C-alpha cells in the first residue's frame, strides 16, 4: 500500500469539511424548526393568584447626603470605625464645664484564643488600646508585660514595672 499523495489528502480534507458543514446546517435547521414551548394560560393565572405583586410599595426612607457619604467612605474592616471621636472645640458634652479626657491607662488586653504548634503554644492576644494583635509564647514580652502562662481559658501576664500578675480571661463575645 502506498502513501496517499498530496492531491488525495486535499480531496479527503475537502470531503470531511463538506460533511461537517452539511451536518452543522442540518443540526441548525432542526433546532430552529422546533416549536417553542407554550405556557398554559390557566397555569399562569394560578401563579399570579398564588403570588400577587405588591400594588403600593412602602415609601423608601431617604438618607441625608452626609449619612450616605459616611456609609460609603466607612471601611468595615477598620478598627477605627467603632471609636467615637472626641467633641470638636467649642462643643462640650454636658452643657457646661470642660470635658475631661480620661487618663491614659496602661495596655488592656483581650485573650482571643490559643494555637498549638507541635509542643509550642501561642496565645492570640489583642491590645485593645493599640488595636494590634500579638501571637505570644511563654516568656515573650509585649507592651511592658511578660507572658507567664498560657491556658485554654486564660493568659497570665506579669507587669515588668510593678511585678504584678494580670490574668486575662478568654474573650467569649465580640467587644463593641
């Protein structure tokens, strides 16, 4: 048996292309000749009766443009979104008298959870004033405190200045 010549290959290619064109034309003609499905009018009336449309919708409450701008520009992932800014100069709370700023306190911590990596344990501790989250091991220091113990429901910290022990319980609910 001899190898096909170039002219035989071209004829074979032309036959294959012609057959595929005829098949595509036949398929397209069968698709567009199929009648569309019709919906029974009684069934549609039953759907309309079962699920009536609201005739008079309630009026939509209009927001002030400043409120819309505040909502659009707010970052839902920012820790600053829950903090209330201090009143501006000239505005005082309580009518009369100066507003006293609260004395700055030392760091306050929230124990968020514990990670166990093999034999090593790390506590997930959030500094509530700074808004920073720390992953701490026993013996590490953060904001003037040293981690003494990590348990499932608490972390024990030692204040390096006053040598006091501070027990931080597990935060069970989200803080506002």
